[in-house]
């Protein structure tokens, strides 16, 4: 006859369960990362896909979703009036901030979004000219930017979407040997004063921006 071990008494099982409850949290704490100063580092938040969550954007760095482009002098647009080829075409916003179209003449365009200008043109064409005009306004090219100061070739440069301050400096031939490469000063549209930006971070550039690289001081 084979003798089977008798089951552990209930009191012994209770003691083992309590020991496990105490040991598991200690093991989890030991597995936590330790910072250089000897303190436990905070856990890094992760997304559902297991990738590290990105920090929120800085308040002084506008994002594409929060930036509504407003037209300005030098912008070139395409206006399409459906069914009216003679009224459609490519136009540039002149020095007075207006765009001149057939039949309706000069229309204020500066400081308007594409949607704003589209609504304005629709109302103008509807006023005794077209019964139910369908109009689309698109941007063809943007007004230029200006890169000045301690760069090799300061001057006016063509803007392209996604341009950064570092790339703008590269368009101007790069920094001179006297340049302060840690900061760049930008005066944006509608601002009366330039603001310093840290070049260790990506700095977005927008149409019409004036960028200045200062001289470094030893």
C-alpha cells in the first residue's frame, strides 16, 4: 500500500499565505529602477502600444493643429470659381493687402484665413454677378522669411511648410564664427518685439518671420 502525504493543516497554510503577501511587494519594489542619487525613479508612463509617452509641447511652440495660417502680403493663391474659368486663376496679395480678381476688383485679403477669404469672395460674386457661386481658395506659395545677423548670407528666403529655425540658418549659409549658436531671435507676424528661442529644441518658422542670429560674447 502506498502512503500519501497528509494535507497540511489549515494553520500552516494560513502562515504560508501571509508570508507570500509580504514577500511579493518587496520583490516588486526591488525591481523598480534606481536613480543616480539612490532614490527610486518614478515609473515612465507608456502608451497602449508600449511606447514611451511624449511630453506635451511647450506653450511658446505653436503646433500645426493650433496654428491657423493667415494670409499676408506676398502670398500667392489660386482661386477656383467652378463653372467660371474666366474668373479663376492665380493671384498675389499686393502691397496693400488686397487681391484683385476679374469683375469684383480688389478684395481685402491680408490677415484672413483661406476659409475667411473664400467666404468673402463668395459674397462678392453673389452680389448681382453669380447666382450660386462655388469657390475654393488654395495657397500656392508663402511670403518669404528673413534671416539676418551672424549668418554667412543674410537676406530673404523662400518659406516652405515644416521649416525649422536651424534649416533657415542653413539656407542663409550657416553660422559665422562669431555667432551665438545657442539661441535665435524671432519676430513673428503681428509682434512688435523679437523673442529669444533655445536652439537646442526644434523651433518652428512661419511665413513672414524675421530671424536674427546674435553675436556671441566670450
